[in-house]
C-alpha cells in the first residue's frame, strides 16, 4: 500500500512539474508538437537520401570525390542542426514558452555567421551547380579569364587548375565561375601565303600536308578548310586540328613544323612584313653630292 502511495505521489509530482513548465499544455498543442517532429524527421530522411544520390554522382569525379563528399557531409550536418534547432524553438513556442529573446540572439548570431561565411557559402552553392549542371569535371581543360588549364582537383570551395602554358597551379574560388569555357579538342591553324601563289596549288599542298599531320599519334583529325580571309600582305588559309586539349601546345608546334617544311619544299612563299622606302631623284642627287 505504501508503495502504491509512493508511485501515485511520484506521478503527481511529475505531472505537476510538466504543468508548471508547460502551463498551456493541451492535447492539441501536444499533437502539433508531434507533427513538427514528424516533419523534421521526414525532411532529415529526404536530405539524407539527397546526400546519397549526390555521393553516387561524385563517384565519377575520380580521386577528389572523397574529399568533396566529406566536405558536403559537413554541410549536411550543419543543415541538420539548423532544422533541429528550428523545430525545438517552434515546439517551445507551441507550448507557450516565450522564445523571442532566444530567436533574437540566434538572429544576431546568424547575421554574424552569414557575414563571416558569405564567401564560403557562395563557393559551396556554386560547387553544387558545377556538379549538378556538369559544367566541368576533374581532367577537363577549361578557359577562365586568361587561364587555360587542366582541372586537377575540386573541393566544395576551391578548384585547382594547372596552366597548360607554364605548369602553374591556380587555386580559384568556386564562386568565381560565373562564366567559364570547357575547352574542346578543336583548334585552328591559320597560314598566311603570298597573293602571287596559285590557290589550287596551295590547296593541293596543304591537303597533302594535313594527311601527314593526321598520321601523328594523338591527332584525331586534321583537315584543310580553305581560304579564311584576305590579309594586308597575305592570303590566310585555315587548317582544322583535332587533338586532346592537354596535348594541344605540343602538337600545334609539330603541325606548324610540318606545314613550314611542306611549304618550303613546294616553293610556296610565306610572306612577312617589309618596309619599302621610296627616295626621290632630288634626294638621291643630294646624297651623292654629300659623299
């Protein structure tokens, strides 16, 4: 009997404590709190599934995917904490607890954090766009401002690019990629030749030259496209060259060497800028007299 009285007393004390903490407690408020918790759980499950899908997409990114995945997992954990905090504050408000001071404090803190992490958040958002929209991936060659290079690694904040011209490694914040070009394997070589040379002879020589260039390793295609423009001192002809962007500089040099050799063997003139000075007869007489 004493045990039953003790149990009743404990339950009464517990109910009194709950009532004191939540003076406006009712079944309606309780069900509202349960609904909020259910919504948060559903959102967390959806967010987790999105992270798994994102991780699967990152498997195509090679060696850097693990680092990328880890950093986005950190972002996922931050979002999860924010959801839980918002849910707790909402439930407290439902139960009649004044959370204005807490919300005001969190608002000030969030503004400070937002200002401090503004650049970082922009990098993360842009990196998600890069992955989802397929802008580029590790191993691609991109052109950004004056830089043309290979993407060697990516993180949620930074993309590392090796410059093809000199091997320099550039660290570029992802938020900067508002306009970037993914370089294709198509390049053009323009050749200026004399106006006096026979166009049919030029076409014959350059077509044959393109076949020699196409025989090089790693050259996917080489084709004579024809006349490109009339220059001030030369007729410009164009050759199309398809080669992996990573090998572009090396094979353009090789192609130009083959072109020059073929033109010399064919007796075709490569014009260059010259300065012609015209002297009047009176000036010539004056020069002779001074001598």
